[in-house]
């Protein structure tokens, strides 16, 4: 059994043990927390393969799978997003876009795996006349059992604007990116600008220089690519991974059973990165998320027993306790305040989110004004490449800033809600690393605003502060998708497709500008100058629509998370009050009986907490191993 499979099995066993401890109550908050924790183990992990067209992306994927022709290749141009995931049987499904003209919804239908190219390539379906949104392929490929999904995207800067738009739109789904360039020609300015956008949305990436069999010496090409990429993404050169690969050498090596040729193909090193580092990172992130959910459920189950146990000790010592009054006041606060807190959340969100929307619109308007007020945008001293890239960069920056501001607003409102309700909430935080611990919104006073601090290895504690065990996972209510839905970065949820109107359409004109004779160059450039403001305005409308939808989704997540957090605390407090009340009204004999009743549960809580802690340590030490 793989190490990660063993850890998942252990975690699933702990979840079943914890469910057996939970009381059968109408408020199933702890049960729901456990269900969410277990579902975290099945979340897919998307590795998006992208780059300019004709760089060998599909061929590279087929070499990785050891299946020539699995992804359409051989001169065919990928035109829609095509996914490959684990499946017990080989099958494929096509999903189409809805038709706004007729209000007809999109549909999903099965096709033979051998016919995928009919729906996913420009040659078989020019201009995507069938309105295909995505093609999903499934096959019993062992490397994909972990939940990793490989995504082949249309090449950017192809002759179809929709290809570039589809790739940009899907970047927000990426948990990791495999950027593919070719050895036949140096990295272009367009590729580097695109990679800058990629890293802004998904910091985890590996670059591949494909087609190394087409050049006499690939080493200086790879070295130059590493330097240019490091500069484009603003990272140290040593921190950028660029791998040389020849898919055709890998195919030949497999046919000839030649291990030395396979090694020279560069594929083994790429496999180690993909199946080792990225897959293990995916496993660690998912298991850690599940651990957080179980720790949350255990905390709320253990708190009433720990509170009652402390009260028993104080009663035996003759100490007068005010714990029951405190718990009753806290429960009353939760019951009376929930509606008011939700109203406060709605009011503040509706007051402040339009300001972010206005700022984004103003940034787009400023860009349009700049373009229109330039009298000679394409004079002899102007580089058309630079002009287009600056416009594209300004649009992406505007959308990114709006996304960052929206995330900050949600985090602040979560902190306010946690302070008012006196509960703990946890938000996922996008990071420059593959996966980082969530951010804990610390419990504060009703009048104060708690700070947001990184959650290190926390102790599993009950509401009274009694520590029963250490656990390497974050406790509290998990706000799934508030800042970063899934494992990946959320920026693409807002940005996806915003630049498609520009980045796609200008490609054709851009290529004309680069190759046109001098006497035609200015005419073509002026046409782009006239068209550019309209494209930006269209992209601004698209960005606004996406912002409205994304803001509504995040408000819904905030409300749901606050409601679930309150429900969990309410159930735990109710059980605490019942047990503490029994303690305070019991005589010495009854207290001894209650202690005997609680002792096994307390011991079991401690055992589960220790097992969670051990599992957390094992997850932290999960390493990739050479194949």
C-alpha cells in the first residue's frame, strides 16, 4: 500500500471512531464537520499544462502516460480544455456551453475515447462550432489514482482568439502548472508575459523545454530559458525548475526497450517532479485539510466532557464555580445574536464591496483614456509588442487588485463575525508555497477586532482553555473557499477570461505587425489602435459581471460558515450546560458516578487526539521517493 493510501485509511478509521462518540442529536454540526473532512480526501488536484501553440504539449502528456494518441496530437491543434483523470474504465465525456440565444442549457454526453479529437481539435471542429466547453477523459492509469487530474489547454497566441481565452479562463482552477515551451526557438516576450500571469494566479509551476531532439545542444537553450523565466516571474534563478524533455525519444525508448535512451529523453526527471513532488504535495494538502476538520469535530465533542471534569474537581475541592452561568450567557448570546450578526455581515459587505467594484472599473476606464489620448501610439519609436502587453498587463493588474481587495474584505468580515460571536473561524490562505497552513481568525472581545495570524501547530483545546492534547492540525470552523477555494489560488475565479477579449483577438493582428512589410506595418498598427479601446471596454464589462458573481458567492460562503460555526458552538455549549448542571446539583456519591461515566469518554478523547497528532506528524514527514 502506498504511504499516502495508508495515511488516508488511518484518517478514515479515526473519522469512524469519532462518529461513534458523537451523540445522536438534532444539531448535526459535528457530524457535518466530519463529513466535510472525509470529502476533502477525494478532492481532485489539477495540473494544468499550458503554453504557446505547437510546443508539443499534447505529445508530452502522451509520453508521460505512455500512451501515444491519448491526447490528440500528430499535427492536430487542441482547441478546448481536455482533462484526464483516473477511471476504472476508459471513457470520455463532452460538455457543451449553454446557448444564450435560445436559452438552451449545455449538455454532457459520453463519447468513445478514440473520438475525442472530433470535439477537441481545431481541424475536426473549426471555430469550435459544436460549442464544446470541456472534454473529460478517464482511464485506469496508476499515476492518476491519487486524484491528480492532467489538463491539456489550447495554445495561447493561436489563430483563434477563443483558444487563448479558454486557457486564461481555466488557470483559476489550477493547483499546479506545467508550462511548456519549445527548444526550436527562444522564449518569446508573449510567452514570458503569459507565464507572469500564470504565476500571479498559481504560484506552483514547473517549466519544460520540449522538442530537445530538434536541436544539436539543448543545454544553452534551457539555461537561457531559466534566466528569462526567473526574471519574468521575479524569482531567484535557483528556485526556477526548467526540465529538458523529448517526448519522441521517450516513445522510441519504450518501443526499443532502451533504458539509456529513456534517460536521455528527460522524461524520468519530469515524472519525479509530477508523480513525486506534486502528487505528494497534493496528498499532504488534502490529508491536512481533513485533519483540520476532524480536530474541529473532536474539539466540540470533547469540550463538554472536559468542562464537566473540571467542575467535578472544583466541586470536590469546595470551590464555588460560576462556570454554569458563563456557559448559559454564552449560549444565550449565540441564540440571540445570530440574526443580528448575519445582518451586520450583509450590511457591511453590501456597503464595502461596491467600492472595490468601482475601483476596478476606474482602472479599466483609465486604461481606455490613456489609449485614446495617445496621438501616435505606434510611432517609429513604439514597439507594438510592448503596447499590447502593457494594455494586457494593466487589465490583469486591475482584476488582480480587485480580487485581493475582495479577499481582504472577506477576511476582515470573518474576523468581525468571530469577534462578535466569540467563536473561532479559519480561512484558507493562498501562498507562494505549494500549501501553507490556514490562517486563524482569533477569538476576540465583542468590541474588538481580532488580528489574523498564521496558524502554526496548535493545541487541541476546549472552550475553557483546558488542553487535552497537541495536534498538528488547525482547529476551528474551516471557511472552505473563502480566500482560496480548493488547494489552488482563487484569483482566476475573477480574472478567468477577462483578458481573453484582448489577448485572443490581438494575436492575429500582432503576428501581422511582426511580419508585415514596413509600408503595411503602420496601417495594421493603427487598426489595432482603433480596436484596442473597444476590446478593453468589452473586457471591463466581462470583469464587472464576474466580480458581481464572485462577490455573491463569497458572501454566501461567509454566511454559511458563520452559521455552521455558531451551530457547532451551540451544540457543544448545550451539552456542556447539561453536564455542568449535573455536576453542580450532585452530591459526592452522584459526582463519583458521573466521574466514572465520563472517564472512558475523556480517555477516548485523549486517545483520538494523540492519534490525530501522530497522523499529523506522519503527514508532515510524507516525502516523495524515487520511482
